[in-house]
């Protein structure tokens, strides 16, 4: 049988004063610990700030070499100027995210990444816009569009040097928010044609809202034709471009083989089932006729 424990009636109860002192001592200890923790983290923060300022301001960590990769149309000087890197800079003071945004404002730059390397070297890697065509806007300017069909800069022949790009006419710029672009059935048709990869010796692509795409091109079967040879308009409409171009090449080959005295001067494949062709006597045939007439 367990013995019942009873309070010691001979031990005096603590009075109110003693209880107050004990509680006060506990509160002071808590406050002191809190102050010590705050002081510790304050000192740690100040030390971190001191170390950060020392590293970002020390000339020892200045950039020693800058490598720019992927700059073909955007010059190195332009890139360094936009990034404010044409002067002595501490590599750890550089805000890479902000610097990337500054470089991305260059019209030829599609994307950019910066990377710090050992020995205070900085690597800038660019991905430039891939030009697809030159769009000639009536009474305004000529703009370059990328492979997504977005205009990215005004064409400057002296610096851009893109003579081989096809020229597109008949399109109109539209504004959406603060961005300009092309948005129409005609533009979609032009893009579909360019994506076929069959542009070949196309000199110009004329667009019209009613008749669609018309190519101004030289003979399909003679890509190395004379520079002064006239271009041939080939009307293709709005769709089915691969089949229409294939038929146009077959017709051109047939004329060259079976009617060598004649040259195609126009083709209409708007309706692939009803093709219209216009021909004329070539220079050799005209010369022979003139000799016979003489």
C-alpha cells in the first residue's frame, strides 16, 4: 500500500516579495538574451556590409578581360557601350541581370547572358536576330523581320549588309499596344510561302489583299541567269505554294526544252487547275527574225 504524500507543514510558504524578485530576475535574463542576439546579428550584418563593400570596391577584382560571343551584326563597341563596360569596372559590382537588359535593347540582340569567370574575366554570349526578309513599307521605311515574322529594326544598307534577302511589298504595319507588327491574312500567306524554303532566286514578293502573293523572280531553271535578265511575275495566290511552285518549274522546264525560241514573261497559278502563261520571243529569236526580214 502506497503511502500518501502530504505537504510539509513545517516548510514556510514563499512570500509575495520573494515571488516578485524571482519573476523580475527571469524577465531580466530574457531581455539580456534578446539584446545579445540582436547585437550579434547587427555586428554580423555590419561585417557582411563591410566585406561586400570591400570586394565590390577593390581594384584587385576589376574586370581583366571581356569575351563577346555571337556578335555578327551588333559590334563589340556597341555592346560594351550599352553595358557601360567601356571603362574599368569591378566584376562583383556588376549587376548582371540589369546589364543583360541593357544589352538586350540593341535591335540585333534577341537574347543575352553574362557569366563571371575566374581571374576576373567576363563572358557575354549573344543570340542575334535571324533575318527572314526585308519589308518595304509604302512611303515610310524598310524594316527587317525575323523568322517569327516580327519587325526588329529599320534596314540600314551600309551597316546591315543583307543584299540577298527577299524584298516584300504590299504589307501594312499595325499597332497593338506599344508594339508594331504585321497581322493580316495576306501577311500569313507571305510567311507561309517563306517557310516553304522555296524562295530560290526570288527578287521580290508583292502582296495584294485580293490576289495574294506574286513573286518577281528569274527563270527557275536558270538560277545563274544574266544580271540584266528581266524578272518574271508568278502569281501564287494565298495557299498551296509548294504544289504551285513545283508546277511552275515543270512549265518553265517544258518551255526551255520544247520552245527554246520563246521566254516566259508571266505566269498565273492563282488557281492551280487553270494556269495562264504569257511568253515572248527571246533575244536570239528576235535577232534571227530581223536577219531574215533584212
